[in-house]
């Protein structure tokens, strides 16, 4: 999905009654202008980057972010809130990361046993890969809080 499709979907999939119109109002935007900016056939009005960020936050839907990252060859992860995690939990986080990496390796090995990967196996591999990466990034954020001298 490209960023324009993602923006259209975020707005039109917004759940309160009136979908995209309700989202425009929540953002303090004129609904007509907002809908024109999302319309792929409308060449004179385009959604700005700041508006894309605002609508993602207002809708609590980050498909635009993920489409942008994917278009650039990146993957986006939500940063964990580690403000109340004690130093004693660091070992637990390391073990969580190692467990996630082991689960990823197990799913991958099982899928490759027959020499090919089915669609269902790929979904599971991708899920475990994201969980493993997220656990590693969570650990890195925690370690960042322990560094001295900037």
C-alpha cells in the first residue's frame, strides 16, 4: 500500500459515525477540503505531511507511517515506554529478547523443512520476526537510559 492509499484508508476507515468527515472535524479541518486532499483524482489539493501526522495521531491509525517506511525500505516500530522499568528488569528484557529470537528461529526452521514456505507459514514467520525485532529494540531503549555522559 502506498502512502496515498494509506491516507485514504485511515480517513475512510475511521470508526465514529461519518468516518472521514468526523476525523476532519476532530482535526479542526474543513471536511470538504480534507476529503479533496485525500481524493486521488484531485490534482490541485494534496494532503500535507503535517496533516498526515495529525490524522494518524487523531485516528490512532499508523498505516501512513508504515507505508512511508516501507516505501523507503524501512520498518517502523512503536517505542516502548520504559520510564518506570527498574534496572533489575534488564535481565528479564534480555531473556524476553532471546526467547523471541528462539521462537522466530523455530518457526523458520519448521517452515523450511520441506524446502518451501507456504503463505500461512510466511505470516507466522513475519509475526515472529517483528516480535523478535521489537524485543531487541525495547532492550536497546532500556540500555540507552543507562548510558552515562550522553
